[in-house]
C-alpha cells in the first residue's frame, strides 16, 4: 500500500495479485502426491469447490491494467476460491485443543 502512495505521485497504480492453488503441472503433482487428500478436502470445503486456473488470474490482471481498473490502487487481490476465508471463518478453521 505504501508504494502505491509513492508511485501514485508519478502517475502509476500499484496492486498485487495473490493466487491460491492454480492448476499447473506442479499443482497436479501435489494433488496426486502425499498431501493430495489435504488439498482435495480444502477444495471440497471452500466456496469455489475447485482450484483456480491461470486464466482466472490473468483475468484479474487484465482488469487491473484496463481502463475499468483505473481507480484501483494500493490493493491486494486474493484469488483462492475462498480457501483463506474458510480457514479463518469456516470449516477449515483450526480446532482449539
């Protein structure tokens, strides 16, 4: 956020995109590996019910760089299908002992 103030004086907009699990060859290996059940449970418990795609991340980048995103600066966009929200507020919330 601080950089958006500094660079905003020069006419730039600064934002970031924070993707969750995105379908890539490495992610597919993870889903089929020893932690696969963990990830599958995470997807089943989250609002999107699936991992994201590279195109979905690209769509956010396109919005941010387009005229439609001209008023957006100093923001981070979490694109994780609701996984983080489920961790803090939903079924993935750690149980207290």
